[in-house]
């Protein structure tokens, strides 16, 4: 699957997996800490709120330790992904993050129009006419299906207010 | 036969014009979901769940379950025509389906796949009809300890049967349990694990997790691979269909075996994906033309498709009768029941007869409708696949956002969805299974409640889980499932030593 020789490098699978495992273990530690705060012993009404999650947290940390050990033992030099591939992934994650972040202020419709247009224009290199047709068409169809037929309200911003939708 | 009467009542419910319409809409949407990358059964149903809030629960579950059947059918289309499994359970279908299509036998392969799917589903539905009421009436006697034992068995089967490393399965599952525990504790009413964040008061909704983990995560994986669709044309006409149907009965043993594998794997929450691989593997070993498998053998399409569909359908049996879903999609359906105000589990068969039997009847009808829809509309669905990913991807992302928002009308949930998406991508790449994580979020509160109530009854002694024959046998089954791969390894080593 490796085509371009320039993009054949990337983080190794071993390294990234170890990182993920450590993050999971950290999550386990947070769960344990939170459970201790809620109380893990027996109260008047039986086991207290932190009782069950405390052991869950222990399980997370313990299984992560095994996973870390197993992960570090095998060394096949496999890449997690090439840098070029990760760039592709980030080219979706970053705009989506902006889209999601803008939604409370602009409403869903306006944000969607810009998001779809950006995606099609920059990643798909489509002519502007196609871009506009899809970017405007999809939110309009969504409006009718969700708000009109199924009566599910979606987030709106100043533009929708101005249009009185 | 009280069940038969109930089933006929169910058919009367399912055959109402509105429900028939809902069924067709569900199937078409489902096939679309199955065909499109990034939209799977579980998150497709999750996204569309809010649309059903205004419907009656029976119509709602008919629509959502039909989306599920449609997705099961749809996965085969992409596997055969494009060598791209639309769903994980159709990976095994590509082994022989795609070579058949390359030989110009796409029509035969598709017909065989759809027909096998139908047979598998029908077998599983008949089993549900016969077995589910019995299981439910049996389960009515369960106390908290037995309930916990059933959850224990379900989660242990995941560890023992999944192809991912067992400790990764355990880690994924426990993350799910931890996420389920966040927020208000249902027994003491105390807040926990919120760390003062008001957004976390109500905990994590599993629908958001499903949409993020499966939907966004899948899109990111697809982006990384830089998918381009290249595929043969779908020509399917009546002559090809009839000709293939004449051929298929010869493979009845394979069919029956795959049905049984599927049902077994579906009821224990191993799910459709391992069922299809296992069925394919066994068929390859047993079949006369086993050496030709992988080069375009029709039997190699029949085996995985039958098993996948049987498993997908059978996954609803424990969901309906015990309240323990057998697959992520069944888990989403179970979440739907809770939202519509129904309590899944054995009481459903007593209190909500119309709902349960309407659903079961709709499974028969939905699969017939599904078979007709896919056989007649394959070219249309194949054409949709030719729409480039750079158009499909943003539309799916927007749909995911809409789905995530409309669960609680909260934009914070949309942010969470993206976070879950990135987590899903990383976990999937690092070989962590996502299904147990989602199931644990769904069942976490119930499992914990059963566990704590049992301990209350026994004053904290774990002996309660081995206090009578019923509960101890379920627990022992669970332990066997938990150590299944170790037991298997030991057995092979033992045999190797004696031979």
C-alpha cells in the first residue's frame, strides 16, 4: 500500500500504542480518584456510590499494565500510520472541530454550508457550482426532513432568526 | 398455542399501512447505511433514533429494526461489487464474492448473498418466535444475583470469543463501565466522577458514544486509507436470480450449519462479524470444493452471509427476553426502548404484548421486503457508491452532528461526539474492540445495580453469586467463556502431547 517514497515514514505502532495504553491507564487512575472521593466503603444504604467504579478503575489500570507489557514486547517495526495518512486524518479532524465549535454561535445550518463547501472544494477540488449545489442543498433538505416533517428542532443562529425560520 | 395467537396479532399490527410504509422506508435507509462507508448499522440507527421520538413505540422499533435488516443486506453489495466491506460482518463475503464479480458473475453472487441473508434471518426469527417467550418467562424468576450473572456471562463471552487480545477487550469494556458510572448514582442519588463539571451531571449518553466511535471513527479510518471506489457493474435480472435459486438448494448443509453458527454467535454477544468468519472457515474446511474457496465459489458467499444475518437477527433474542443486547446495534435498539418509556427484559412479554409481537412479526415481513428491495434496486445502490468520498464524507459528518445534537438538543454532545470519534479511531488502530465498550456503557448502570442489590442481600458476601444451582451455573458458564481461549489452547497442547 506504500506508494510515495517520500511519505513512507511515520510514528511506529509500538510507540503510539504505548501512548494510548498509558492514556487509558491515566483514565483508570482518574476513575479510581473520583471513586475514592465518592466513597468506596459501605454506608447506611449498602455499598456507596464509588464502590463499583473503584473496582472498574482497578481493572482498567491492571489490564493496561498487561497491555503495555505485551505491546512493548512485540517489535515488528510496523508503522502506526504514515505522516501523509495522518495529515489526511487531521484534514478532517481540524475542520470538523471548527465546525463543531462554531455551531453554538452560527447554528447548524450555516456551519454545515461552510463545512461541506470547504470539504468539497479543498479536498475534492470540485467546481464551485457543484460545491454550492451540495452545500446549500443538504441543509435545505435537512431542514424540511427534521424540522418540518419530524419536528426535531436543530440549533439555529442569527441568520435563521433573520430569515424567520 | 398462545404464542401463535400472539404472533398473528403481531402480524395484524405490522401489516397496518403506516407500519408497512415505515418498514419500506427503514429498509431503504438501512441499505443506504450499509452501502455507505462510515455509516454502519449501530450509528445509523443511533442517528435516526431521534426521528422516532414522535412515533408510537411499535412503529418506531419497526422502522429502526428494518434499518438494521437493510444494513445487513447492504453490506453485501459493496463487498461483492467493490471488494469494500460496507460493514465488518461482510468482510468474509469479499473473499469469494468479489472474485465472482470479477468473473462477470456479480449477479449470481449478489443473488446468492441476498438469498442466504434472507434464509439466515428467517431461521433466526423462527428461533426467536419459539424460544424468546420461554426464555422470558424463565427469566421472570430471576433475582438481582441471577441478573448480574447474565450480564457477567454476556461480558465474559466477549472476552473469550473476540479475536482481539483478551486484556484489550477487558480494558475497552471497563472504560465503558466507567463512562456509564459518571453522573448521578441511581441507588444513592449521589454525584460521582463528575469532578465539578455540570455537563457531566447526566453522564455519558451511549448514543453519542456510538455515533462518535463508529461514525466519526470510521470516517477517519477511511480518510487514512484514501479510498477510491473501483468496481464492476451490477447486472441483476430475473433470469440470473431464478438460475441462482435453482443452484442454491444444493448447499443446504452449509446453509443449515451457518444458520446454527449464526444463531449461537448472535445470542452470545460475539456478534455477526466472528460468526461470518467462523462459518466461512468451517465451510472452507468441510466443503468438497474447499480448495476453490477464495477464487469465486458460490458456497463461499452463502456461508458467511447466512451466518452474519442469522447472528444479526439472533442478537435481538437476548435483547428482548433478558434486556441484554447481543450486538452494538441491538444495544442502540435497547436504548430506544428506554427512551420510548419501555423497560426491556422479560416483563416486556407480559406488559407490552402488542409491541413485542408486532416487532417479531415485522422481522418476518421486513426481511421479505428487504429481499425484494435489494434484488430490484441493486443498480441504484451501486450508483450511489460511485459518488466520490469527498462529497459523501462531509454529508455523513453533518448527519452525525445532527444525530448527536438531537438526542438531548445539546451542542456539548456534538463536541463529545467528535472526541469519541478521535478516541474510536485511535482505539480501533490499536486493536481495541469497540463493541464491548458500547455495550458496557448501555448496560453499566443495570449491571452495577444488580451487583449492588445482590451484595446488599448477602451483606457483602460474593457467595451470593454461587448460592443456588441456577446462578452458579450461569456464573460457571461465564467463567468458561472468560477463559475459553486459554482452555482451547490447553486442549490443543494436550492433544499435541498425546499424539
